[in-house]
C-alpha cells in the first residue's frame, strides 16, 4: 500500500504531513534549489533576455502622451525655453499658492511663477505636505508603451512621501528620459533605490467598478514633456 506522500496527497515531496500552503511552497522551493551549488550567487547565472524590448506602437513621445491622456493626466509638450512659463501657467491655473519641490529642483523651473515654492530636504512632515497645494518634481525615466513615469528619489525628485501626499503632482519629463518599453527602462534604474511607478493619477475601483481617485497618491497628475 502506498503512503499519502507517495500518492501525492500533500502535493510536494518533502512537505510536512498535515502542513499548510506555506510548507508546501517552501518544500517546492527547496526541491528546485536542491542541485544549486552552495557558493553560487545570483550574478553567477546568466539570465536569458531574448524577449522583445518594445513593440513599435508609434513615435515614443506621441505614444507616451496618448497613454497619459488615456489615464486622465494633463499633458503639455514644450521647448526648453518654454518650461518655466508652462510651469507658471499650470500652477496659476490650479490657483496653487504654496507647492513643495525637491531641494535640488532647478531654480529656473520656477522663474515665471508667483507661487511660493517650499524646498524639501526631508524636513516637511506629513501634515505640512498634506497642506501644500501640490508638488513639482522631475523623474528618472518614462515608459511610453505603458504611460508610466518612474521616480527613484534621484535628481530633482525628492523622497517618496513628497509625491504621494500632496493631491496634485506636476512632473517634468525630458524627452531623453522617455523609452519605448519597460525592458528598456529597467537598465536605467537601480533596484536598490526606492522606485515609484506612476501610471496616471492615483485611482482605484470597488467591486461595482466605481472609480475613486486620490486614494493612494495625487488625485491630479500634470506632465510637462520637454523636447
């Protein structure tokens, strides 16, 4: 007569009889790693990356704009010399009196606005950020196919809380930061950094598909693409 383990009643060789899902998953992991040398590190194994990096769905900037608009973001395309004016117009349209910005955001971004810009070097608390009329930052990279903007707390981006708490986020994206697909974006990013992936304004839906915006981050996303 065969045993329960031999009949597969517990699903995985080495799983403890009567164990739950956790034990079964861990047993499968141990079985998969059984022939891995003890000194082998992840970087010792070549990972095949023959997948398609992009799908040629159109001109990169045009595609990003299309995706962002579809996500209900407000998008503007400007020349470098028009950036300050566009930021000023956007903040004036929002009637923004005080906005936060990373400590290292370029001064020239705000040369054409009467809005008070509060530089954050990590000292603003949650209540202070929540009281701001918005935040202005740059980004690390943008993905056209998915309409995604990625922040990594690098230059002109600030810490994660800076772009998650205020209800309005104006993000400056340079054309050279835009790539077609996610596989092209990943080599530009350091997985050890705090990555924030933004695809339009923060939104969620309940079981009846009622859309609610502003639950997990800014209710309004405005993007200025500098070409």
